């Protein structure tokens, strides 16, 4: 199962990065090495992680207009609905996201998960779940790019955003997913 990377998937990426960084209703929880926002048009909460580190997010149901515009573009391009968007904000090279799969029971795994990136280029690493010494494959996440995780990938692979090896600026990722 191979993800797809698309450069320059969104026009005006630099302007959108600045807009998102300054205008979204960000949450910063405890020592989490990033800030987060969750949108979901149904209002259903989303629980992420495993106890005792799990966190439940109450969604914003009134979509930010710029997030909604990218959502509409994605739905047209992929021919399916994306009811939710989890957004991460990485301030610098120290912010990260550890190995995980977006495998919540509330996600419809028959649809892809889309990651739109804005700001500083970072990498997303992908590895298979089962292989003991599985290869960790890095993919670039450039400004305005799209990373597509195909249907079913969350059941066979994990991914992460590691700390960056060099100093870098901020990054925002919009991760669209379909819900059951």
C-alpha cells in the first residue's frame, strides 16, 4: 500500500499558512509538542491515543472558511465526502507527532485520508505495522503539498512527523478524513 505525494496541490500556500497560524482556534494540551484544532460537521467528539495518554476533542462545527474551501476542493477531486478535519500546528523543528495510525472506529477506512501541508517543509515517515525491522520511508511535506494515504492504509501502516534535524519555521497540516 503506497501513499501518493502531490507537490503544489493548493495555490497561495504561503498566505494560507499565515492565515491558519493566526486565525484558527488552536488548542495546546499539556506537553503535547504541537497545537491542534478539530473540525467535524456532525459535532461528534474524537478520541485520539491510548490511555492514559488519550485525549478527546470536542469539534468546531462551524468550519473556518479557508479550511472549508480546501475541503470542498478535496471532495470534488476525490469524489467523496470528508466530514472531519484534524489540524496540527508545528511551531518549529522541535514539534512532532509520534508513530501512530489514524485507526479510530469512527473513521470510514474505505476513504483516503488527505494531509495538506502549509509552511516549512517537514517529512512524514511511514512504516508497516507487522515487520519487526520494517523500513521507515520518509516523504517530503512541502508547502502547499498533498499527501494521500489510501483506503485501508491505517490498518497496515503507521506514520509520524519526527522532530526536524535542522532549524525550521512553522508548519500547519490539515488532515481530512471521512467518518462513519
